[in-house]
């Protein structure tokens, strides 16, 4: 059987709708019936946007809501973590010399700990204007998903054989995604940033979105595939 994504792509669309599927493959009706078994959510919206653009174009608002629903809670969590770390560092600083007494080793340790925690939270936090840039980021990530090719290192298998461990290991070239990632330069251009701004600020949120979107789409494809197989 053809790949489920290819089926969705070839079995829908204006050309496919004019006749009853391709010879030997499932009919357009069977494909649409199977699609109904795929849970609503980001994965399904992405699957339609990528492989059935006519439907995706009608569902832009749903896709937007799903993207916001995924990214906004993580952004809020990071902002809270940063605020908590800043508060703890401020308290540790204030405690030193609060009563005019000698600074204790315990207070110094707490100051170092909270300062490090604040640095870590700062380093992990996405840019402040992430939500303002969400539309641009999402479009670039979806465009990469649509245009990326199989990783030449592993042929899309996500793993490579490693004679040292006489087994398979995660493909180092694609970090186990199975796809050849776009270059930083290309991603930077897609989000309207320069290369250094991409790698300093935007790369973590871009890669997080790409990994999350890809996983959600892959889960939807599995459900779609299962429904198609069961119907066949
Ligand atoms: Zn690979």
C-alpha cells in the first residue's frame, strides 16, 4: 500500500474528486472515511495542511488555534519559571546582611544556587516576543515539514548501524528525526531574522515547534493508516 500521506495527497484534491479513486487504491470516499477516525487536534490539522491543501486552506483558523494551544502554555510556563527564579535570587540577595550580621556560608551557597538557577532559566527561556512571532514561526516550521527530504545519513530510518556497539544508534546527522534539517541560514531567512539571531535566540523555539509538530503529525498519520488498513 502507498504511504498514507501520499494516499491522502493523491486521493483528495480537485482531480481525485472527479473520479472514484485510483485503480487498485482506496477510493476517495474510503480515504475521507478513514480521515474521520483521526482525532481532532494539531496533528490532524497539520496532516491536512500538508497533504490535503484544499482542506487545509479551509481550516486555517483551526490550525491557528491548535498551534496557539500548544505553544502558549509552554511559553507561559517558561515565563513563570523565570519569574520564580528571579524572585528566589532577589530573596537570597536580600537575606545577606538583612539583620546586619555576618554573612553565613549557607547564605552564600543559596546566593550561588539561585544565581545559577536564574541563569539557567534565562538561557532556557524563548524570546520575549515569541507569541508576537508565532504566525511567522509556525509558517516557517510547516514549510520546512512540507519541503524537507529524507535524511541521506539514514535514508529516513532515524537510526544507523554502529559497528562499535554492534547494533543501531540514533542517526547523528538528523538527530533521529529521519529528515534532513534545513540549514540555520534557510530557517533564519524564513522567519525574517539574521543567522546569528536565529542561532542565539530563535533556534530553541523553532526546533521545539518542529519536533512537536512533527510528532503530532506522525501520530495522526498512524491513526489514519490504521483506519485505512481496517477499512481495506
Ligand atoms: Zn538520519
